[in-house]
C-alpha cells in the first residue's frame, strides 16, 4: 500500500507543456506499432524490458489459446503516450475473467488520471461484448498504476514474488539425489509421449 502524500509534497508527475492536451487518438495496435509500444512499456518500467518480439510472442500465445487479446493505443500526434491491454485470463479459460492493464507514459501521468481513465474506459468497451464476469490486473506495489486501480474499485487478490534462476551458475548435480528419488515415484513426460494429440 502507498502511504498518503502530505499536502506539501510535489505531485508525482506533471504533464508540463502537454497539460490540457489529452490524447484523443485512441486506436487498435498494428504490427507497425510494436516498436513504439515496446519503448513505452520499457520507459514506464525499465526493470521489465519489453521488445517488439516479446510482445508479438505474447500475442501469438494468447491467440493459440483462442483467448481474447487486444491493445488500444493512445497517441498524441506521432508520440505514443498510453496504452490499454485487454486479455483473457489464460489460467482460467472460459471463466469470463479478463486482464485489463492500463499503461501511461510518465510524462502524461497526473493526479486526475485523465488519460488513464480514457484508456480504461476504452478497454472496458472492447470487453463488454464478451460479457466479462470480472477484471484483473497485475501491478507492483511501487508502480504508479496502483493508486489508479485502487481508485477504480480493484482489490488485492494475491501477492507473488519473482524468483530468477541464473543458469550460468546453476549446478544441477547438487540436486541429483533428489532427482533420483523423484523419478522413482513420478513419471516425467511430454503430452505427446502420453498420447495427447490435441
């Protein structure tokens, strides 16, 4: 949870010269927009580098699962200043649950959340024909998006922690005995090896 800001503290972000100039050009993502989207997401969260290739791979994955997936981008002239992602929850296919992820360039974030609100509403509109039963999102507790989601009725459902395995220093031999014990009682096989053809 974020601590309340005192009245004497400066605003988190200001639009500066763009104040009063909301992005009215909201349109669906195209393949040509991938580089701009990756730049936006990386600028917003440098600790989670995004590439055009990784974004395309995510789209391909959700498409292979027959899950809804759509980006709406907010443009100011030729500059991408925000985006909203609406995607089916592939962990609960057919549940009516969808992810709605709003991202706004740091220079366009303000206390009124004007652009974020526009993107959120557009995302909801794209999902309405699919009759969603609930909306989800993922956010780090230090991200500026947290306050926006809380103000729009989102509640915390669960917490998770990242765990990264450095394969350059990992020594699998340290787990050899455990692996042998596991193989004595557990069968490890691919779906194809088990006869699944779907």
